[in-house]
C-alpha cells in the first residue's frame, strides 16, 4: 500500500482543480493487483484484475494517442482510438470506488470478517450497477476472501501498519475519487 500512497501523492490537481490523467492512471494501474491479494490467485481475481486493468489500459491507449488533448480526466473523450473513453472511465471509477470503500471499511471495522466488509463495501459501490448474475459471481468471490490475519500477511503488513498506511490512502485518495465521481455525475454518466 505504501507504493500506491507514493503514487497518489504525485497526483497534483491542476490550477482548475482537475485530475491529471497520466498520474491518475499510474495509480489506477496498481489497483488490479489488490484483487489477487484479497482473493488469491484464480479465476475470480483474474476476472476482476482483467476488468479494472482493461479499463486502465484503454484509457492509457487514448492518452498515448494524444496526451495534450487528454491532460486531465475532465477531457476524457467520448470516443477515441475506437474506445469509449468516458464509459471506460466510469467503470474504472466504480471499481476503484469499491476498492477505496473496502480499505475504508477494513479500517473502520477491524473486528468484522473480511467477507462481510467486502460485501458491504461492494453493495455501497459496484453492487448497485451489477445484474443478478454478476452479483452472485461476486458473492462467490467473497466466499474465498481470507480472514483478516491472512489478508494482512498477503499485504505484508502488521495491523498497525495497515491502519497507518490505510489511513494515508483513504485521506489522500478520497478527494481524487470524489472529483472523478463528481465530473461523471456532471456528465450524466453516473448517478450521485
């Protein structure tokens, strides 16, 4: 989590308060690995990594095509390089919001089972956008989530360090993900 926090610190809003594309995507690129930490290696984590990672890759492709036209996320094109940029950003934001809420809830509910915390954070974020089949698939994924001590071992941190780094993560990533969400709402792509 320390590496992600260092990357988040590099995401400096421009003078108009917009999120810069490249640093944001550099951070987002690290998130798919968290699925493997939470769910272990296998089909579930591979699917989730592919989904979030695919959105990151698509947005990186658009950015590489014309970096000056896509300097900040509010400049995300509807269509570029044959990719629906705004739709990719929408789904990336939803996936990142779930991971954000997961860390936030793990911090605030240290006594609860990881499975319960994961489901609650999913319900508050991605769950409301998924159909019945996907929700069942995610439920299966959560059934293989480790207990808290195994999760901390997978992260390679103690509870104290997780609390410390997790707090930094939540405090530094919240303003960014909120700005992205606010812009998507303004574009009528996301519901508030």
